[in-house]
C-alpha cells in the first residue's frame, strides 16, 4: 500500500503525462478505489495545483491550462526553501556557472502554486545580493566529476594550474569536496608527495581515472579544517607537527582551525600542524600556548623550543638564588 505522499506524487505524474484521465483509469493505474482518487485530487487542489474536472459520463480530470507539474510533491515551505536555495546559488556562483541554477529556478517558479509564487516574489523584493566581479567560475559538470571521483574512491590524474600559473599533472587519491562560502576546494592525497593537499576546483583542468584503487587510509584529515587552515594562513616557510595531550575539542580552543590543521590521535590527544615564519617564531608561539606538548618535528623547532625553555629556567633560577641569599 502506497503512502499518501507517494500516491500524490504518482497522481501528479499521471496527470502530467496526458491531457485527460477518467477517475476509473486513474484508480486502475494507481491500484486504489475511485473514492481514494477523488480524495487525493481534493488534496492536490488544497495544495494549490490546478486539477480541473471534466463533466459528463466520460469526463475525468486534467491539469489546468498552463500548469506544469512539479516532479516532487512539495508543501509551501518546502517549495519556498528550494526556490530560495536556487536563487542564492544563481547569485553566489556556488554551483559554478549560474546558468543551471537560473534555468532550474525559472522552471520551478512557473510550476509553483500562485500563493507560493507570490510569497517568493515578496521575498525577492526584500533580498539584496552583493556581486563579486572577477570571481572564478567552475562548470557544474566538473564539480560532478570531482564529486564522482570522491564517491568512487579510485585514483585519478589531475591537470592543475597553481596560483602562479604553472601547469602540472598530479596523481591523487580523492577524498572530499569542500565549499567555504566563496570557492570549491578538492581535498586529495598527492601520491608523489605523500601529503594531503587542497586544490582550488576552478583551477582543475581535467580529471581522468587511472584505474588504480586507492589504498586504505586510517588517518585522513578533517577536510573542512584543512581547507580553513590552508586558505586562512597561506603557505609558511616552516611547519611544526605538535602532539597535544588533550581531546580535539580542547585542542581547537588552544589552536584555532585558522591557525593549525588538527588530527585526533586517540580519544585524549591531538596532532596539530602549525606554520610559522621560522623555527624561533614557531617556538615562541608554542610556548605561549601554556600547555604541555611534544614537538614531533622538525628538529629545529624542537631545539628552538628547548632553547627558550632553558633560557627561562636559567633566568628564574638566578632570581630565586638572589632572593634566597638576601
């Protein structure tokens, strides 16, 4: 037995497939009684769909002139939510080229019940969008390719142009697509470098499967945090890997996501990668955290931190000796 929502969806689909149906034909196709058909037609009319009755012994039901059926049965709030999302996508470029979003929005608005369309028009009058001229665009087809690569999990060969205009071909293991409010980023493991990287999707040229499976990995990064780190801080000359003996939530309070890339190391510890101008600068930052930690690398950052700690210890030991002598 179909649910009411499923029956309504089926009824809308049938009514849009040909000019007219008798009540008996609809009942037979939907495998329900004619009474149920009449009740469902009344429900569609309550939702605002123009289902018209044809009088006479051979009469039946048809969609009103100019009415386009929605592929889904949506209530008022659902229809508005979809329309607003499409409008935002068309203006923001979240889907790359705005043509697909604009086309979908126009089709949806033509098929909305009048009262819903009027509410959307009222919202249109209140909305103001700021345009970002010069923002890079990405074709929706390429986004689908990248998303498909993440879903399939096979290694791909990526043609890529970096920020300095240099072209390269990379073999990567796809992981996730991340949208940070302005751009799409493709998070993948660079096979040759053995590092997790973020690639701006609008700089990707082609994505070609290699036919090689991706090796199972048990320590992937948090993709959103990785993108936030790489886009918020840029690339630094020196990076330190530090183990904090605190859970991820507490580690994020100590080192914000805009400063470091976090990876849980068991339930009560976290490994954080932090960039800085030089080893001394990183050591001063780590000392300022005021919490126990262990520098996993590189050695120059560990030596710089130990040098700062020895200097502090010597200074404080000397002051303590003078006070005791007095």
